[in-house]
């Protein structure tokens, strides 16, 4: 199903709500989900490594696998069109050369820049501890997740970012290598069955300092 698109960015931004109840009759096609993910992955990432990985859970079988791992978010899992599990790939450095080679092939980067940057980036990242590397990747995953939520709004869908699930079990349950793929969040997505709840934000002058 294709929803009515929203073209007003202010409405996309201010109209976003964390939705827990969706219309279960609304389905998102693979083609439409692919479009949304393609737009979301235009988000920036450290040295363009794009460490984010997604598992789209939209089948009944997939949801049955997920439900016992997300008991506090069972309604979102059951009624949403899909739940997108966001992971980071702790071996994303393997994609360094392919990404930079593609940039050269598409005329987006001179070959000499690639030849200088690739070994420099590899040397830098290989010096990071696992914790430092994970933290870097988690920042990038947060950026792509927020972008996906806004893109979903553009397509007429609503979302809910969820952290309440069995993080130590989910990779294995979804058939991923738990030593390679680190879970970030679950994003339920679909047509909202209610308006959600508006929330307040702290004033900018209380959370900002000017130097």
C-alpha cells in the first residue's frame, strides 16, 4: 500500500509521534520499504563506512519470532506493518575499499584521493579499541535511524523507536552472527491507528550554552 506523501518538512518534523497502535490491515510493500531505506541511508557516517544493517520483519513468522524478545512492545510488533531491526556491522571496515572504489568509478572522488585516504582510514580504525569502534558505529546508526523515521513520515507512515527488547538474543534469533552484528534499536512502522501523544521539550536556553 502506498500512503499519501507529505511534502511539508515542518509537518514531517512536528507531526512525528511515537506510535504504539497501528492499523494492522495496512501493509508496506518491499518496493516501498526499499525506497525508504535508500533515502534513510543518505545519512552521514564516519568516513562513509555506512555500518548500519537492517532486518525488516514484516511476516507473521518473523513477528512470532520477535514477540517473545520484545514483550514490553508486543502491541507495536503485532499491529505494525513492519518492524525494522537496526544493527551495526562490527566488520564494516571490510567495505572500505568497495565504497571508495565505487566513489571513484562514479566520478565522485579522484583516484589519488582514494589511494591516500583508504590506507589512512584503515590505519586509524585498526587502532581503535572494540568499544571505541562500536561507539563510533552507534552514532552513525542513530543518524540513519532518525532519518528513517522522518522518511517514513514523508511516505505517510508513523514509527516508534524501541529499546525494550532482548538485545543479547536478537541477532541469533534473526539468523545473524551475534559476534559481528550489534543491535541498536527496533523501529515499528505502519499507519497510525491513533494520534499518539504530543510531548514537551526542554527550552533551548536551558540546554544550550553560547561561548
